[in-house]
C-alpha cells in the first residue's frame, strides 16, 4: 500500500530538520566568535588581584587569537559564588565564561550551606588555566625558620599564637585547621573578610601566621616583615625554589590541589568548547603568559575539557575528605 504524499513530505521534512539541527552546533562553531560580539570572562574578585591580573593577560591574548574583543567582568562577593552563579545562568553560547579558583567548584559546596549552583550540572569545563599552591607565611616577629620550629614554638605558647585566614570556611581556614590537627598545636583562628586584610595584619604582626596564596605571599614577603616557610604542594614551585614543601619537612598530607580554570554554562556546543579550548591552549603556552603566571607563583598550562572535568571532580572529592577530617561545619 502506497503512503500518502503528505506523509512522505512530512517524513522528509523531519529528516531535513534533524540534519539541520545536527549541523547547527558545527555552524555555530564556524561562526564563533561573531564579528563585533565580545567574549566576557567573569571573575569573582575585585580588580587588581592576582586572579584578575591573570584573567586580563589571558583575555588580551585570547582576543588576538580569536580575532575579537575579550573583556574581564569583575563580580566579587560571596567567596566567588556571585560570579559563578551569574555564569551558570548565562546563555551557553561561548560568550560568557568564568575564570575561577578550585575553591569555587571543589570547596564551596562542602563549606557553605547555601550554594546557588551545582559544580557539575551547571557548568561546562573548558580548560585549566594554572596551578598554584597555598604557602605557609609567618610573621618575622616569630623567632623560627622552619615548620618543625614553628610547631615547637606554638606548643610552648598554647593558645597564644593566632593564625589568619581569608574567612571562615575558605581554603586558608581549612588548611589552618588541618595543620592544627596534624601537628596537635593549640592555635587561635582569626578569620578576615579577605586575603588582603589578613595579609596586612600578618605584616603588622597582629597575627603570627597564615596559609596564603603564593602570589600574595610573595608580595608580603617582599616587605621583609613576612617569611615563607613551606609550600602546600607535592613539589617546590619555580617562583619559590628555595622554599621546601611540607612533606620535605616531615608533614605529608598538606598538599591538596589548588588551581584556576575556565568554565562556561552547562550545555555548551562541543565544537564551541573545542574552539575555546584550542585558543586557550595557544594563549597559555605563550612565553609572556607563562612568565606572568610564574612570577605570581603559578604554572600556566591548559588541559582538555575532559581532563579538566575529571580534575574538578577529583579535587572536589579531596576537599570533601579534608573538610570532613577537620570537622568544619557548613557556614
């Protein structure tokens, strides 16, 4: 029995629509980025900080590679959650990206009761940007020169030595508590509203030590009022070649991953993700960009989207285990 012509036409139209839908992402990638349409990189910190500075040099070079303007949009607040939430709600067309530290995806969900995004369902991993560990910074008012001596000093002054953090539940707080647990010392936690305020009081000697980002610690150490005792990493870093790791000083386990990377909203077309990933790989391999990251205590380097998604998951699991170990309650 012959099928009606209308049925054949409808079937043919359905096939044609399916083909067009299948080609749509490819066409989008070929046209991406559209001339005159800027790409926006959202950063959850104020202008002038280390993360903002990295985003800006990448934005400049990325614009050159892609042939379009790339701007940095600062959305500070709520431990980078405001910026992440904005990107998670953006159109998944490749024109709105997030440059975020590992804490945004891997730590905040474990330490805050109200997180307005899901780190896995609401984002597309594009590429890592750079790796950079926290370091242990010490006020020069404390007469010690290594981690072992610091532990002995704090034990001889129980409850009288204080350590600063970027705020309750932040990476510097978690590391501080892990250090207390591992060494059995009695130190007082002083939370601040950000790393810069904590660093100021460390320089002034009002707190005795803190776990700080390598980029910030390098700046505070240049004042002569602060010295860096250890790197919380599995290896020394190029920016601080003479500073040993915790493991080298007999305190293994304080080396959780710390990095920054690029994400987009969920459901981005794979060809657009691949184009952005390839462009970022070119940018992050540029000698000028490599040196810029290195001067701030980081190592620039891209990954594939799949690798970065896997790194995000494994870092999330590692931080979760650490938070549970130190017994932090969600804020």
